[in-house]
């Protein structure tokens, strides 16, 4: 089990990395007509924007607890906070 503190540019980047688009509907030819986002990791805790002294800090922040999943795709987003805003219980 590994806890990762991640910082993305924005919510859209976080969504693209942390979620996959799963097909939910198809037409008569078998083409996908609708998708739904699904978590790519079992444990995701979205924090969003962090404020310090009422000023927003850069980035979109998410904590991920990795249990058996391959976290290679998350390494470039990992940060080491001095004092985490939220931790796993």
C-alpha cells in the first residue's frame, strides 16, 4: 500500500489521468454511443484547490492510495507536502 499526494495543472488533467472512459451504450453496428468515467485506481480522494492564507495555491490536488495497482503513470504528478491537507484514516 502506497499513499501518493498528487498535483495536476487542473481538474481536466487529473480526470484524464485518474479516470478511464468505459462504454455504456452501443448502436446497432456495435459502435460506442455513450461512455461513463470510471476510476482507474480504487482509492481516490479529490482535494481540488488548496488555499493558504486565503490565497489559492497552483494546481489541482488529489490523494491516491495505491493497493496493488501500477502507479507508474502517477509518478510525474507526485509531490511531497510538508503538511498534508488530508491524509488517509
